[in-house]
C-alpha cells in the first residue's frame, strides 16, 4: 500500500512539475471552436532541448498554424518572440499566409485562418530567442 502511494505521488509530481510535458493543449483557433489537428506535431530545439511545438489545424473552412513555447523553456529566464504562419506549397515556391507575431515572451500564437484547404500546406513556427538566434520548424505537408 505504501509503495503504491509513493509511486502515485512521484508520478503526480512529475506531471505537475512539467517533466516530459510541453505539448500544447490548445485545440481551438481564435474565432473557430471546431478545429482539429492535421499532420504531425513539429518540435523546435534550442541548445539540444525541445522548447516549442508547432502544429497545423483545419476548421471553419480554413487552415491554421500554431506555436507553443514549453514551460520548461519559459522558466529559463530568457526573452523571446514567437511567429507562426501557414506555409502554402512548401518548397522553393512557398508562400507564407496568415502570419502572426507576438513579442514579450508569449506562451502561444495562432496564425490567422487561411483559405488554403485546397492547397498543400504545412504549419510553420519560429521562436526568436533574444541574444541567441531564430529557431524554426515545419509540420509535415498536408495536401
């Protein structure tokens, strides 16, 4: 009994402490409550660690890109800004639509919804860590 209580308490502490956490829980774009994720989640690395998630969603007849800065990164005391957009026709002829930026160390950013459901798209996200560089990732392409 005591052993199972200790194991349960340790597991709860890991979850509450954020160990292994980081995947954003957002599922609704601003102004659209019926979005669903399409494709895989991409991860942005900084100094060898995952620090942000990038996702692509569809809903309300639009595509949306999303970026989320992980709590483990946010607790490091650095400053950053986030950018996200829908990458239309990824590759050399790519066009970024719906781009949104936030400064002052935001937790998450949604792109504007884009009328690109009939195009091949990927979610794009970038985190600019002040004093370091820009780090970005793209989800897989969905057609």
